[in-house]
C-alpha cells in the first residue's frame, strides 16, 4: 500500500503529525508526506517518512501563492498513493486538498471535516472537541485503519551531536522568537530572563533563525550565548535535546523540544487554545494569561494594547518555572 499524509502548515504543525505518520508507516509499504515549504525541514526529521513532497497551497500559510491550474495539475501528476490522510488544524477545511487528491486518483481519502464533503472523502471523521492536535491526528489515523504503533509521543530521528555549538556542561535554552508576533514575549523581558537565569547559575543559550540574529544578540547580551542563525533543523534538535529546559513561546521549538524529550517552559499566548497546542508528552509549565481578551482570536498581531497575555509574565516567573522543572522527578503539566 502506498500512503500519503498531508500537513500543509508550518514546522511545528508537521512535528505534531509525527505520531499519526508512524501509525501509517506501521501498515503501509511507502509513506509520502505532502507539506508546505515551511514544514519541509520538520518532515525530513520524522521517522516513518519515505518521501517528502513539498507544495505550498493557495489555501494555507502566511503568504499563500496565487491559484494556478498548471501548478495544481503538476501536483496531481506527482502524487502516487492508494490511501491518503489529510491532517488539518481544528479550524481548517480539508476539502480543497481532498479535491486535488481525488483528481490525482487517490482511491481512499480520510479527514476530519465539519463540512459536507460530497464525494471528496471516503471517511468523514469528527474530531473530539478538546483534543490536542497530536491526538486528533492519531485518532483520525486510527479511524482510517492505522492504529497507534507506539506510545504516541512526538519523535524525530536522533539529532547530530551539538557539542560544538553548546560547549561543555549543562545549559538552558531560551528561544525568544515566534512564527507570528502575537505569540512572542517582548525582547526586553526575554533579555531580563537571560540575566536572571544566569544569576541563578544557569548557562543560557539563545536560539533563533537566520532572520532573528538582531533579536538573539539583544536577548543574549553579555550573560547568554547567542546561537542566532547558527542552527538548521537537525542542529536545533541537537541543541534542544541537550538542554535541561527549553523556554519558548507557542512556536515550533516548543514542539521540537517535546520531540526530543526536553521539558518546556511555555510562554503561551492564548490566541490559539493551549489544550490543543501545548507542549505534548513532556513535563511543561504554561505561563501567560489564558483568559486574556485575545483568547481564541487566532490573531497574528496582538489585538490588545501592551500584549498583556505575555507581558504580565516576568523574568522571575520564568526562572522559577525553570527551577521547578529541573527539580521535578516526574512529568507534570501546570498552568
């Protein structure tokens, strides 16, 4: 059986598809993961993926391309699968993707859908109303005939050694950036946290992408080690795997930390629900006002002056959460 799993969102979304991908891989002869360009680096980290097919959909992403019939025809011509699972977030429709897959000749298509699918889906599944995204994807896979093959936690291929980046000895990682501004802690507060963590005896590494070098330099200051722009996806996985704790917002490194088994202090802006997007399967502490006026808005830019959901979190709060996770003897989740 040739199976196709689609997740057309970003890096973190693809990581959350990992348990479902492994469930499919346990019963399929070949698994292709169809994802967007932002999710492709994560797709290449996932166990169970035989092939990564990269395509940016006009109905998703932060900067979607225009609709092109030639592009859609080309994609349909590249798809070779008997069975497909379309994984989407709770607020997205799978039906545009299902139409393309049906035109490509995929015989069996399963997805969560609140909309009437006509002949586009063979399995119209209803997700549990409060399910975490990773659990919802795994539930869909099970309903489509691919039961969980393992413990269902997030997982990536073993990352390369990161000693050349991290240096010797224990450390904490602080990742100040986020995929959208509404989910980011202020740079000033992040810099205060680096200073406070250093004063508490922690060695702090500050990570960020190539476009975040100014941010990571400011946050690291004189008390942290700036790794901004120095880590591709596998290298970042290695850095996070070696950390005692990772401090980050609701963004991809939170899920990558969970995939390598590292506890997370989650600075969680409630623009999306924490029950669906919190760090999954690892010890975590959730910080941020989950009842702020922005809750559930899915805003990319904070709609509330002063960004109170996160800027009420102090450096002292973060240092205390780091200490709590480092002292913990068993997994926990706290709000």
